[in-house]
């Protein structure tokens, strides 16, 4: 995440990194302030609680990543290539993180959501909202691919949710095992589910 010069931004950056690399429960307000180099009084000036900060950090992180999703799933890119590029990008990013940190960290949304969703409605709602937005990108690509007779997906919304569930499972397994293999196999599994043998479909 790019460095910011303001205390509010630094707190969001620190919270995102600590929660992702460890857990929500193990991340305290004190540790967030220490990582951000911000006094505790400033924390409570901007945020009522750790939960309030987590929700803000999730939204900020999504807004930062959204242009990348817009580019990957651009209508100018062939629909199946969008999905292919997305899955390759996930593997590339997780590979980079493992190289830098020594661990496969998976998706912070999946990790945080599964940990806290039954105890914090505000965080659960924000995670669900952002994940739903991500599914819609996949759905749009599948809908166009079906319309263009590249695949048979009369229910693109349902198919998109299934693909995203595979992604969730692969990233979670990769984090637990500290192994990139589940992510490496993901693209092949998704394309087989779509009835495509060629993992590098040509634009149509």
C-alpha cells in the first residue's frame, strides 16, 4: 500500500497491514498506533473504535484497487481474457507477497470476514459489499462470453458466485498451507468448469 503523509491515512495503512498479516483479534489499537507512528489520542480523534477504523480501511483499500479491476475487466478486453488475466494477476500478486514476506497471505477480505463476521455486523456488511462488487466484475465477463457463444452460462450470476467461491477456497488454502499451489491450479479448474480446454482463449 502506498505511503501517506496524514495520520488518518497512516492509521488505515497500518491497520490493513497488521490485520492482513496477523488477525483482527491479535491487532490492538496500540499496535496500530505504533506501526503508524501516530499517538493514541489521534486514533480516537479520527475513529471511535478499531471496528470503525477497519471499516474505513476496507473501503479505502477497495477504492484504491477498483481502477485495477476496471482495467482488467475493461469491455475492450475479450471476456474470457478478462477472467484469465484476473486469475493470473491473483497468482502473480500472491507470489510477490510470498517472496517479500515469506508467507502466502491470501485475501484480507476473506481472512477478516471469516474471523469477525459473526461478531461485528459493521465489518461483515462492508466485507460483503466489497466482495459482491468483485463478483459483479466476473459476472459481467461471463454474461458477455455467453452472449457471444464462447461459453454456455445462462446463469452468469450463479456461475460468477461459484468461481468466486473457488477463488476464496484457493486463497484460504494457500494461506493455511503457505503454499501457492492451490492458486496455481485455480485457473485450470475455472476454465474446466466453464467447459474450456484452451487455457489461453483467443479473442472472439
